[in-house]
């Protein structure tokens, strides 16, 4: 076992950089894909077999809210992942143990709190977003059941973050593939065969998330490496928790700010009617492929930078950031071409309504050519998180993306309420924030100081 650990560590800190990044990237990408497929499968099946109202209920306002809540926790988990990767790279076994048990304990407690608050506030949140009346009841049902099973979602994400931080990105992928395939099977049984509609889709999702959580916990219990899980050691170490929150809270807050701005955008789209809500819901599921790619590269570069930073290999940190940036730009350009030319086939998976498909395709052809303007934000913020610089990326994203986006929606949209005015908030904020990140990274960041 010790020989295997050493080889894995040397691969990250001394192997060929682009190969090591891709070894992280592909399992993370496929894992994120199958995680997204939970809700996408719900959306496809209810959209095709129940109707556009059910599609709006499963993937409209509810999708924005669940992304915001889970996104905050995933951002927070980055603090644990950074610490685990740094301690693991430095071979500090006791500190790895403290980090693992503290974060898993926190995950369970946070999930229970989210369950209670989420179930209670669901109707108010959906009404505040202006959810159309014809989908409100189904949306409330779906979201309450989702919150009822959110502990499984958080426990999987925390365990997977720990495994990836030590270089094990394959097993979280295998767990997700298994649970996702079962989720699709359950969707077919509960929604199509049993006719439970939105209720069946929600039950299928939370049952399979619980299954993936069980598998990742079992993997942590079975390992003999430093990140072994022992239930007798489950407790909150206050000092460790403060370190995690100090690093992860900015990322979590950044995710909430993104989510909040998207909620405001969703509310603006809700005002255009059910066809636009359904089209935006379907577009969001297809568009998530791009976000999965850049997010996977961002996680890969954070882990790569974190372990090399812990091993004091700053030369590899800099080379890794450049290599990851080039690969992400190329991937984003390819996705833009595919979406622009053949995106219509994706919409046919979600709806048979020609008007909804036409609106969605117009959205895709407007936004997809501009994906490359976002890449620097994800990669540079990921690299900075890897060395513990989390507050400045949060402030840059908070101001350049979230605040500016909200101001645009509040000021410009009332003057011209159409889908193009709403969508312009995305490229506007991507370009502004990219410029801010490039200036900070090049002239003021910790990594710049190290280059001198």
C-alpha cells in the first residue's frame, strides 16, 4: 500500500503535467456529468411523458434553487479539499484525519439543518421567484422532497471531494454512474409506469443520491490510507473547521452569489411565460455540459496546484495553470461549435413542443459562441484556491459577475423586457470579470509574487 501511495504522489508532483491534469479531469468530468444526469433524467422523462408544465416544475425555479443550495455546500467543501490535498502532499497523516472527520461531521449536520429550513421555506422561495401559477404546486412538491433527502447529496459531495483531494477521482465516478443508471430506471418505473409524475421523479432522485452517499462512505471506511474514515472519530475539531471555512466560505459565498443572480434572471424569464420557462429549463440542461467541462478543469487545477504547493513545487504550479488554461479554451471552443450547429437535437430530448424548441435554440445560438470569455475566471480562481487565496476570487466574481448581473437585470430589463436583454447579462459580466482576474493574477496575486 505504501508503495502505491508514493507512486500516486510522485505522479501528481513529478509526472507529465498535461497527462496528470487529464487524469484528474476526465473522471471529474464524467462524475459531474452523471451527477447532473440525476436532474436531467427527471427533466427529460417528465418533459416527454407528462408535459411542459412538469418540465418547468422539475428544471425551472426548482433547478435554480437546488443549484444555489448545493452549490454553496460544494464551494464550502473546497476548503476541506484544499486542506486535505495540502496535508496529503506534505504527508501529514494526523492532519488529514482531522480534516476528514471534521468535514464529514459538518456535512451531516448541515444537511439536517438544510432539510428543515428547505421544507419550511419552499413555498415562499418559489412564490418570491414568480413561479408561474400552473406549475407552482408541482414545483413545491418536487422541491420539498428534494430537501427531504439532501443529506445524501451533501454526504456524497463531501466524501467525493476528499477522495479527489488525495488523487482518487475514479471511484466517485464509478459510484455516480451506478446510482445514475438506477435513477433513470426508477424514473421510468415511477413516472411512466406508475404514473407518479413529479412525485416519482423526486423520489427517484433522492433514493439514488442516498445510494451514492453510501458507496462513497464505504470507500472511505475501507481505505487503509491517511484519509480512512473511523466513525468513532467523527467530531467537529473547531480549529480545523475554522480553517476549512476560512478557505471554503468564499467559494461557497461566491456560489450563492452566482445562484442568487441566476434566481433573479429566472424570475425575469418567468415573467415571459411558460414557453420561455420550459425553453430556458431545457437550455440550462444542455448548457450544463459546458459548465461541467470548465468546472472539471477548475477542480483538476485546484487539486494539482494544492498538492504541488504542499510539496513546494512552485515551478509545476505555474506550468500547470498555463497548461490547464490552454486545454480549457480549446474544449470551450469545441463545445461552442457543437452547440451552435447541432444543439437542436438536444432540445428534442426534452420537449416535443416546436415553439419551446425554437426559443431554446435561439438562446443557445446567442450564448454558446461566447463561452470562451468565461474560461479564465474558472481556471485562475481554481489555481488561486489551490494555494489558499480564496477571498479575492470571491470578491472579483461577486462584483464582476453577480452584482453587475443583478444591476443589469434590474435596470436594463424593465426598459426592454425580452429574452435577449436578459441573456446579455451573461457575456457582459463574463468579459468584465475576466479582465479583473487577469489583472489580479498577473500583477497582484500570491502566485505573481512567487514568480519574482
